């Protein structure tokens, strides 16, 4: 008898069917393309990482090439001090910074010259920092005060902005006005006395306030160190 195949027996696996029966009756998965779609996000992340790394390397290389070595102050320097090799060290700054500086290769041209102003550690050395003294500035005066330990911060260096505060109230209202009990000033020099425990601090302040501070008895003022812009 001739067997008749039905359409169901001869038909192949359905389109989109997840599997089909092999020769040995095992199920074999049919490729569906899902694995390829799953790999796409990972490929995109990898491409982005490569772009970011290359961009960062180019940025770092560009900045490194734009750095120039200049001279900076290594320790406190007072006006009139003769510049020595130990007073400066090399730092690198961006060439795009519009700051007048002294390049490292010009160190021999500035060593041996006198400081025109007082600078603290970390300050950049500039051409105007050297030469004839620029202290006191026009309209200002310099007053020296003798201070004992505890009347000034140990971090005090030339160039530090300070507030000069009376340790005791004025004896009478006529001697000092109420507004003259504190004066903003800038430290121009710090010298430790050799004969006693006093430290002499030179202060630059407006000329109108200088006489009032000079009349205050020794040991009656204290210095409050301020941040750079807190005047």
C-alpha cells in the first residue's frame, strides 16, 4: 500500500520557530539574530571609551606642551633682600596665563638683585618684584610694632594681610577714636629680636592711620592674619 505523506509531515520548521528536530531527534536552536542585537550596546560603550581615552590623552599632551618653567619664591623675602639661589625654585605654569613672570633660564639675570617688595613662599617672582624699593606705596606708611609670642600667628610672613587690633581699650575717647581700634595692614617684614623674645613686625597701612598706631604703647596690639581677599 502506498503511504501518503500529509502536509504536516513534509512541512519544514516554521519561520521564526526557536528549534527544529534534527536527524537524531535532538532539538537544535535556530539562529534568531538576538545575540547580535545584544552585542551592539557593548560595542557602543567600547567605542565611547576609546574616544574618551584618546581625547583625554590629547588634552593632557596639549597642556603639558603649554607649560613653561618660571621662578617662584621658596621662602619669605623682605624688601631690600638680595636674592640668592636658595630663595627661589622652579614651578611650571600655563603659557596662556597673562602674568609677567621670570623664566627659569633668566635666573642668572635676577640673582644678586634686591627685592623691591616683600613676598611670601609660593609667590611668583615678577620683574617688578626686583629693583628699587616700592614700599611704602604712595599714600601709605610703614610702622614697626614689637610683639611677644602669642600676639601674632606663627604663619605670619611678608605679604600677609592682617588686622591690627588693640589688646586693651584706649585710655580715653579723645586719644583714639572708636574707629581707630583696628587697622587693616600688610606685613612687609618680620625680624626676631636677638636680645629678647620680641618679634619686630613691619606693617604697611594707610598714611592717615599710621600715626595713631605708632602712638600705641609696645605690647598693646595683636595681629589677626586674614585671607588674601579679606581686607
